[in-house]
């Protein structure tokens, strides 16, 4: 941590900051520059609230030096984590790129089975589908609940696909863990800490979506909550951020894939459906995500998007998925990976 | 809902959209313009997913006409809701502006009592203080739990201040409702629907903070979750949004106060502490918020900000609060309100 | 400047950075911390591109310490600058708050004279009105040009109001300076450096609008261009930033007023018209801006907004302006200022 | 244009809006819905200021239907425009992807020639390099001016590369057009209309960068300024937008590539250097951009980034460029294009 004093800070004011720094168990190292005095604070104390020091008189700013997360960082574990998912133990995070697809919500046996077969046939490794749906409006379809989970399990039985489904509250962790292969935390829940802690006690992979305005540090700290509670099998998922852009539902910052690969050992996948909000943009952004180095994708695919109960605008058809998978394979190979 | 077709849409494509619109129970009204065909969809159906229609061939965009919320809107209830809070039944939403203040977290009896007395003496009507703390990092102080709630109740006993404190998960609703006068939903939980629904069943006011990247419609829909579950006593709180600005923790859009006053009957308050992140900006933004028409403020105030366990940078001292309250009173009177 | 090395940086890599730092004429001061090595760079060199050093191997980040601007800063000039404007030499930046109002564009003698009289009668000190209009679309009304400037001068003649009008290119500086009292740089031109330099050679006040996504440092650096070219009479104007909010044309961050007052001696005014985009939000945000400490406002006011050639949505009527001015006076007095 | 009335609008208020609509030369078509009345306005009038109508009493909002641009749109010209650049007439917009690279600024003959040879050798088709530099700070290096242009021309002579360089003001159009093959408009100048109009009269391709907070409509309207002034050879360049993300200089929204391909016939290229701000992110984002369907890239490459006068952090070395080009070729081929 570096404390920068305002110009004109007196000796007493500098000493006062040194005292506060020492109070927090940190060693001080004062540097007198041409215009400013700077106090370097030595010691590994991630728990000190830098804000407290910022409130001392004549402090201009406090700059943290250490990353706030540990267990999620490459500093602690240098080789990439490979997380096996589903009955066929697909190694996510390996050289093989894993594609998960399926409808936004489980709506009926027909709809889900049709989806699952199409997804399998196209070469995907996982089936997505929401049984509990977090909806912006209380008047929207809220999901089929446990009934939906049973259908997902049935689809796995038939196809061998890994089941990926969302858990929206602490109270559902148990039931979702009973049926799912991968438990998904939605973007709105990325900082719902009681849920993260509960998932830290489950022995199944967690797919953690980035909050729509989360900084990467906050994203990795959310992962850290799960890991530090005992579950190291965290898959990070970039799904777009909220910006001023209005032609998309979210802006998809693929740079996050490269930056996360530089900072963490956890696998990183991309959701091009929420990341764009429009079916016509999904194929190009899926391709770009694989080219950017994503370890996988999670794509919304519905047999009849015009009658979907949710996310119709961003769901592609099975025919589109089929065509897309062929292209993704070629691009993966062009960067020395495979599907 | 208005469906705008792309130029060059054929008769069949237009008819297809009309069919889909009718499938959803809406009546169509087709308008053939110079360049575009537009289909107005008549009927009060907030539950139709406009995205589904957007996926039909040659649809350019779908524009919703109705606001997605009802019970929170001025259309349903035209006069402002007044919500009484605390043992002294302060009428929030009336002509009187109510100021709530206190530390970010309850840290000890000494710290809390010192805060409560200062807050009372300055003329505030409520005491804030977190007993359960949602913290970005798992390594930060997580709050005193029920012990903290008991201290808050004790402070109310002595001062008569209304106790405002956060509930961070479904599982704490009962215990927090036992001690608090107002249950706060933090910005990170604005879209945690199970929690909102549970609070809809509590007979106490809920202070709902705007998510840091929530649109106003989403904010009002979150309120709608609580109201439609049975609890109409919702207080909206603007606490700043995430933007590219880096000299503040959040950008405080006071326009939201005026716009919400134009859209909803619910009282609207402002949190200038999170809304700026820096103690030196709190007084001017508090003053501006009252001038903009806020029904109240919630301010972080700590007897010793340099040693606060959280939010030290944005906590003002009791002496600052005292001075600020005098100014707020004058400004309130200048716009024909009072403190 | 502080250079933070990645963990695991070798002695050679640290020495290499020290060499680069020395190449730039800076002295190094190396601090070996628990996890990281940090290199403090001493010397007043605002011109070094920190990016260059960031590219050296094993550098994690480079943190600048000095503010990049000098002449605009409070460090160089501690007392507030008072800038006199118009024939009546209104002291902007003094304890008196100055209100400028008028139409977006000069459309005709009738429209401008009606506006000017209303603006004067309401108690404003300046008349705004565009003669050269920067328009997003080439198909929109582009302004009356010099004819408009002449009308503005005529209005000043009659009313004594200061004329504030925009200059959109280098080639118009001369003609605009001939007629106007204050030369306005629009938000789109905040970083058009040739224009800023040209205005640095004019002996008239410049009203510099913040770019819609400019950081405060960039805003002050734009002012620095004008000041360092010879013209210290720069008025800063906050006019809203682009964010994800969609109920407003721009998000108006009044915190910028307080922060700028903390960083620069230049007067700071607010444009609540562009800052909101909607007439119904202008009164409350005008009031809030004065309460936040603005030295002035610039408001769009049109005798017939429904037929305005531009910015009709955000223009208030003369009757609204009249009522608003009375309220602003009371609020200014409540914070010990005046109109 | 669709005018949505507020609920409770009276017959007279609706008639008033109809009158205003008619005043603007548009035909009205009134639709009485369940809750709202909506007025569809028929007629091709891109020049009407929708804001003016928004100001009429009881109007809730005005929704534009037509895209505001024409000549840049696919509606006017359905096949992709191919723009030939440089002495070797590289067809930008064809199936071949064109890579432009070079230093941020021309610093010396040695630096430029070394760059040009490396760029040529790697297989690029254009050389970038700034002779006039728009710099955020007046204290930064401002470029070599015409001397730099001469060096660029010399480099073209030797290598056959197309010269791409920025023109920062109206007054330099002539001199830059004398030496350059492609005239670049920087992000800060995207809405500097006098410059756009002047470039509309030049018979050379213009590379137009998207402003860092420009919406796509505004970007295409900027292109429309150039085209409608007479020059149809406009190349669009996505270079990143400003968001809350702080680990990058800008957030690079590759979705813009796909969306622009859906809206305009103009070629679209990507600048991964400004789009990330960090050399270590450039290779993955270059690859992703090609995969997303970009017609070209413009990359900053410097023989000695640690001593670059500007943009050192985001410049890759010749060795990196070389390696990257091989990968780009394979990815282009995987999507049935080529380099």
C-alpha cells in the first residue's frame, strides 16, 4: 500500500499517517519527493481498509499494491486448473474447448429433449437450462423448479451431456446439487456472499458469472469466497457488462478472457448470448471468444425461439448451432486447440 | 408494444409476425409507412417476452410501450406514499426531510453509543449500522451478527432513533426484523429475488438500494417484487452508479431523484456516502440531494473514521455532521420543506 | 511515479527498470516489500510516458503520483479565479452565482429578442445561443452563422447581457471573438487541441465544456492547453457524462463540481439542460447544482420549445425560468451565497 | 417516429400533438390502446428534432423509427464497399483481411525505417505513424509535423506499404493528403464536423475512428458527413470505448464489428492497441477481431517500446508482430478468408 500525501503536508501530518499505518501492523517507509511525500507501507495485510487511511488529514490517495485475492491467483498456483464436468468428465481448462448449449429455461419435456438431442448432435459437451429463473419482473415466468431439474437429469441420462443449471438462492443449493453437474451462479448473484459460501461446501463445479458491472478484482474475489470456503472447482464466465451501448443487451469485453488467463489459474468461458442479446450476433462473437482464448462457451439455443418464455431474442436455433460448431472447430484448430 | 420491421419485409414476413403477436394474445394494428412497416400490438400484457418476437425474420426492433411495473407506479397510486419509521413515527415522504446517519458497521458498544448520541444530537431521525456486512473480500470484517443488532436496539432505547440495518440473506430476515425498524437491502442484493419476496411478507419498512448498474425500470421492478408480495412500505435509495469516473467510488446521479418522483409514489432517499466514496464530497452532495427533492438521506458517520473497520474513507465525523445538519435545514426551508 | 514489479521479478529485471527510469532523467528509490518490489521514481517529469515503462518485463503497473496539469491546479494558485464577463462585468467565481440562459440555436431576430428579454427579466446575467451548431447529423439545422452572431450582439446592446456562444472550429475563432463575450467550446471539441491553442491566444473568457466521457484530469488538461497558450480566463462547465442510464440524455455528476472546487482555482458552472436532456428535470437539477457549489448555470430556454430547431426536449419556457430563478436565489442564500 | 402519450392524456392534448406533428410535415396515425394512446408519424423526415415534440404536454416519449443515416446504410447500397489503399491497391473490404501496423508516432528516420521494414516483412499492407499527434497533455511530444510525413512517404517508397496517418485539424488536410494514402480521423475528432466535411472533399480514403463514447448511430452519422460531402471511401475503425473497466485503457466491443457489418456497406477494421492499452492483450484481441469478421486491423508496433515517446505500453515488438501475423493468417483461413 502506498500513501500519497498532498503537497504542503506538514511533518506532524506525515507522522500522524505513519502512526495510523503502524496501528494497522504495517511498517512504514517514507520517501520525500520533489513535490510530494509518499509513504510505502510494508507487510502482507489484505484486510486493512485503505479508506480509513484516506480519511487522515492531507492524504491525497492510497494506492493498493497487492491483489486482494490469493487462492484464485496465478501467484499461488501457476498451472491452469482443469475441471472435469459431467458423466463423461470433460476436462474444462485443457487444450480442448468445451461448448455448453441449451434453452434459457426448461419449459417442457418436449422442448428440453428436443434441445438436448440437438445440442448433443452438434457436438457440445454440456446442456444448459434454467429450472429456477431469476426474472427482472415478478410477472415473468419463474421456472419449473424441481420438476425442471428432473427433466434435465433425464436429458443427461439419454445424451451423456453435463447438466449446467442455475441456483438462485441458498435454500436451493441442496436440491440443485442433487441433479446438476455444474451449479451456475447468475450475474445478479455474483456478490451474494451467503450463496457463494454455501457453494464452497458443495463438491461439484461452480460456474460463476461475472456481475454486469463487476471489476475483475471483484469477480476474482467472488471466486475466492467459494475457494476459501472449500471448493476449488470454480469456472469463471464472462457474460458481458453494462455500458452506454444500446444495440446490444450487454457489451462483451473479450479482453477479460485474456486478462483473466494472465491473472488466474481458473478456466474461463464466455456466454455470447447474454453477451450480445441478439441471435444474429452470437455466431461471430462465439468465434471471436474461442479465438481470444476462452476455454469454453455457454450458448442459448432453443428449438423455437419465437415462442420461448425467456431470452427468445438471443437464442439461436439448432440449425445455427450446428453450423456454428463446425466453424468453432476450425478456429480452435487454427490456434492449436480443438473442440 | 411496437414491432418495427426491416425495410424490404415481405407480406408473408409481416403476416408471420402478426401471427406470433396474436399467439401471445395481443391484437395487431399494422401501419404501412414510407420506408417501414410497423405493427402496434394492443393489450395489457406485461408478461410477453419481447425478445421472442425480435427473433422473427425481418424484425428490426421491438419497442415496449407500457412501463413494466404497476404497483410502484404513479398511475396506480397518485399521491405520495408516506412511510412512518421508528418509535417516533417519522413520516418519510412528507414535507419533512428525514436524515439517517451512523457508522458503516457496528463495531462495539462504545463506538455505536458514541455514534448514536452524536447522530441524535445533530437532529437526525434514524441510526444506521451494519450487523451483517456483505464484504467484497472474504478476508474483510464480516460484522458482529445478532450481537450487533442488540446494540442497535439498545441505542434506539436510549435515543429514540429508528434503527436501519441491512439484511444480506433470506435466512436473516427473521432475526433482523426482530430488532430493526427498517430493513435495508444492499445494492448488491437489489435483484436477489428470494430475499425481496421474503421482505414482502414482513410488516416493516424496507429500504431498497439501487443496484450499482440498475436501470430505473429494474429498480422499480425490484420494489414491485416486494410490494406484490404484500409489503407496500418500500423506501427507494439512490446510492450511486458505476461509470468510468475514477475520482469517486460511484457516480451519484441526482437526476434519479427527480425522475423517480415523476414515476413512483414511493419515498426516495439518497446515500451521499456510497454515492461519492470520499468524506470531503459528502457535505456538498448531501446539500444537493436535498435541493434536488430527496425525502431523506442516509449518511455514514463514525466517531473515528481513521480506525473504522469499513468505509473509513467516506465516513464523516460527528462534528461535520453537526455542521451539515444546520445547512441542510436552511436549504430544505429554501425549497419550502423542513428537516 | 511508482513502478510496481510483479512477484518473482529478478534482480536483473529490477535493474533493467531502474536503468529505464534513469534514462528518463528520474532518480530511482527501490523498496523491497514482502511480496513485491516497488520502485519510486523521483523528479518532476510530467512528460514521461508511463506506458513505456509498463512495457518492460515483469512490470505490473505504473502509478503516477503528480497530477498531470499544473497551471489549472490549486497548487499553483490557491485563491479562486474570478472571471469578469459581459458589459456589466459579472464576477464569475465570486460569491455571486451567475445564471446564463437562452435558446440552443439562434433561429431568428424575433425568437432571439423574445428570449433575451425573458432571460434579462428573470435576472440572468448572460445570454446563450448558438450561431454555429455542431450537429450529430448532417441533415440537421446547422445554424445562422455570422448573421446569428450579429443578432446576439444586438441583444446584448439592448439588454446588457453577456453573450455566450460556441466556436466549433479554428477558422471561426476570429469572427466569434468579434461578437461574443464568452467563447464556448462544446463537449465534442474538448480535446480538439488546435482549437484550444487558438483560444489560448484570444483575450476573452472561454467556457470549456467537459467532454461526455472525459475524466477530470483530461478536462483540466484541456483547460491547461488554453492557459498554457496564454489565456487564463477559463470557465469549466460540467454538462453530463455518458453512462448506461437511458432516462436521461446524459448523467449529471454534480460531484464533479465539489471535486473540481477541490482541485482547481477555475470557476465551475453546470449545464442542467444537456445534463438531463428533459425540461421536466431541469429545475430540480439547477437547484441541486447551486446547492452543490456551482458558480453558475447555463440553461436552455426557448419561447416555443415545441417548435425549436434543436434541443426542444430540454428547453424550458420563460415562465419556468422565471419561477426557477426565484428558487435559485433562496437556495443560494441558504448556503451563504447570492444570485 | 412514434409518439407515446402518457396515460390520462386528454383529447385536446392528443390533438395538440397531432397539430405539432402536422406542422413538421408528417402525417399522423393515432392508435388508441388499452392504457396509452400512440401517434405514429408517417413521412421520411430525418431532420425533425424529436425533442421538440417530447416537450408537448403529456407526451411520455418519442421513438424514432428510421435510422438517422442514409448513405452509409445497407439500405442504400447492399453490396460491401471495397476500398483500395496504397500503391499496391490492397482491396480493403474484400475477402482478404488487411493488417496495418507501425509506431504511434514518427520519431526519427531510424525508428520509422526499422518499423516499416519489420511491418513489411511480417506481411502487413499498411504502415501507420503519427506526424501530428493529438496529446491529452500540452506537455507531451506533439509530433514531427511535415517532416514526419516526408519520412512516411520515404518508407512507402522503399516498402510499397500504404501510409496511414492522422490529420488533427482542418488546416492540415492539404499537407497530409499530399503525403498519405489514408487519412485518419482520431477518436477525439469523430464529431469534429468541419474536419469531416473537409475530408469529404478529398479524393483519398478516410479511416474514421469511433469516438470513445460514440453510439453506433453517431459513428455512422460521422461517416455520413464525409460521404454526403462527396467522399464515399470511408473505413470505419472500432478502437474501444470508455467503460468502468480499469484493467484496460478502453473496452473493446467486438460486437460492433458484427453489428456494423449488419448495418453498413463500409469496411470495418479494429485497433486492438488502443482497444486494450496493453501489449500483452494485443495478440489475443487481434485474433479475436479477425475471427469476429473484421476487414482489417491497425496495430501499434515499435522497435523499442520502452523508449517510445507515446503509447509504449500498448506497442508490440516486431518479433511479436511476426508471430501474430502467422496466427492471424490461420484464423482468417479458418473462417474462409485470407490475409
